[in-house]
C-alpha cells in the first residue's frame, strides 16, 4: 500500500495540471466570444431556478453576451482582445 501512495500522488498532480490546462483553454475560447463559463451551462431545472433568482441587470447582461456570441459566431469573427 505504501508503494501506491507515490503513484496516486503522481496521478493526482497530473489530473490537477490537466484540469488547469483545460480550464485555461475553455476560458480562452469563451473569452474570444465575450462569454463567461456560467453562460454556457445546460439549462437544467436547477440552472433555470438559479437564473430566476438573478438580479435583472445581471440577467440582461447574460442575454446580451449570448446574443453577441451568436452574432460573432455567425459572422466567423471573435471579440477583440
């Protein structure tokens, strides 16, 4: 069992690094269209409930980001950095 501990530690470290790289890549791709990660969540019942609880100004900003992203995607363009 003691020999398994360093192997598990290695895989945990590897998994954390892969996760960080994935989050950075997704973040960069979403930023290119002016989106936030939360804007792309699948609208399950829990997400819909959370959206209902958002203040009006935040909900309007989210809708504007989604519209802008769809427009940019249709034009094959990206936001300026």
